[in-house]
């Protein structure tokens, strides 16, 4: 069964501290992994995707196929990073997405 | 570009009733997916429409049905509403030729069942 697990529902870090949001997945195939973010009163939006190898707003995510993980990291958290973060995966055809339950990140000033 | 638009924003129904939710995709997109998001949960995939056909379906009963129109807009219909159908319903659009099809979401319709 395809599944995305985000073990932390809530995460608080101080401004300037490193942050890591965990994501583990199971999938019988070669999935694409995504991180979506939802800021307060905004719609869910794509933050980054593995295939692009991008760094968005200072965030990066490394796909570890051995550990089936796709953790999201940022070296120095900012207050504006406070939001709900969802890890998601899709198969090659992109016709079905699986989302985790989300991690609410709070950056303390 | 208005992005994905959904209507209505809020809806209140009673058990047993039927509801129709509407979605217009982002300009240039040809694929529409629907999700149910219960409180405290991530979005759960309901189904996806492409070329006016249901292309993939998640683990939802037949009470959930949909339609896609030639202009790519879509409707989600839910029959015989149950209390457990109370949730935020999200529509997302994508472009079929984009590998892995990253989803672009609307603001959602908040459905409350009394």
C-alpha cells in the first residue's frame, strides 16, 4: 500500500535554529516526492519537488531511497516559515497523489 | 491568472441530502483532481478527471461521483450525505503532460453536515 508518514504533528523551533521536518514513505515503484506548504489563510501550495533539485525559501529535501525518507530541512528558521507542511508522493503518471497528515511548524521569535 | 477557483466556499447540508461542488482549473490545465480533507488530516485523494473521464479513483464509495466538462471545469457530487462527509473538499488542477503532475490547489469548499 502506498503511504506517507509524517511522525510529528507539531514542531517548534527558535528563529535562527535549524529545522527538519520528517517524512517517510512506502510505495511499490518509483515515486516523485513533494513538499506542500499552507501558510495562514492561504491555499495549499507546492514548496518543492525532488525531481527539480531546487532550494526554495532556503528549504531543501533529500530523497533517501534506502531509508525511504524525504525530510525537509532549513539551516536557519525564519518566523515567516511558520506554516503547515505536507509531504506528498505521486507515481510516474501523476494521476494519484498521497499526502501525509502534515506537520505544523512554529518558529518562535 | 485566477488559479484554481472553487464554489461555493461554504455549504451546510443535512444527512441524506445531495450536494454538488464546482471547480475551475488553472488556465492551461487539463486535469482536475478532488480531495477530501478532514480536520487534522492531510488531503485524501477522491478521484481524477482527464478528457472528461474518471482516470483514477481513491478509496471512496460510489456515493462520490464527478464530472468534467469540455472546458476542463469539474463537479464533485456526493449523494446520501453522512455526518462523516463533513470536511474541506479541495480541487487541484494539473497538466497531463507534466511528468508526475504537481497539483495546484483551490481554496476549497467547507461542507458541514447536520
